[in-house]
C-alpha cells in the first residue's frame, strides 16, 4: 500500500563510514550510564558491578561536521568521551557469547551533557532528557568497520580541551564490556540494525565554553575534533 505523507517525512540521519563513500543509517542511540568505576566515583555513585542502566538520545543529536553549538537553557555543559558501537543486525534476548556478531563497527563519540539540568532532574527524581537528549548532544566520528579493527577490548580513550588533557582511561576499565552491554540492552529493548550504543566515559568530565577546541580519540579506532560555538 502506497502511503500519502501529510508532511514531509524526516530525513534519515546517517554516519559516514571511514575509508568509503557509504553511510550508516542511524535508527536510535542508546547510552550506558557510569560504566567506568572512576567516573562513577566522581559522580558520587557506587562503582560496584550492579546491572547497567541506560538512557537514550534521538538520532538528531548526532553531529558529524566538527562543530558543537553551545545549547541554550544551560550554563554548564560537560564533555564525556565514549566508545560507540554500531549494530548491523538486531534481535532481543541476546547472549554475551553471540552479541559481537551483531556489531558492524565502532567510532569515538561525545555524550555532551547539560550538567546543570541533569543535576536538577536527578534531585527531583525526574528523567534526564533535558540534560542528555538535546540537539547536537552526540558528536561522533565516522564509523570504522569491525572487519578492519576487530572488536577492541583494550585501548587508550582520551580527551583534551584546548590542548590540555581532561580525560584518559582504557577500554579495559569498563565495568561492563561491549558483549555484556549488548546482551543487557537486548533484554530491555528489541535491538535493530542502525542502533548505536554509547558505552560510557572515564573520569575527568568537565565543562566547555564557546571557543573551546576539543580533541578526542580511542587509540587504534578513531579520533574526533570539535569546535564549541556560541548558541
């Protein structure tokens, strides 16, 4: 049956694939909270290996042009560098042993956070959407296929602002690794091709202001350069 759209349908959001002319269409963005012990501690939480928790961002949060526009309604925006996992297949109830077969590739991304709004929401017991899911809150590098880089379990993850180191850790420091994250997530949602998973950030998160230059990367995977612009 042909559909007659009453308004133009939204444009498909996509990530470029490194070394190719292809694009990876993005369906949904899932994020893992406090998945590095040192970051959990700096946020005042217990880093014990309890079940992971998740929040989400819309595809429209992605930024791929190297520019982050400082959002309105906030006076404190923080950077959080993360390994991003892209799924080429979907399912539910996956096991950790089978999870990696669903992975297309990896990228480095930033979970930009309106920390002041997130903190207010936490205190009031409200959802984090205003602090996490705003437009432009998910800058991301091009995807690198797993066929090229494998499935990384170790590797330095880092971020600097204006040449000054802010965050540094290692993928091996994740409380929950990538296969475990995918398996947990698949018990809560039906995962689909085109889903992205931001896997958590190491300690050292902090504020940015317009004019800042952010450099971030994961050794052996990808790097990301981002300029913070006024709103």
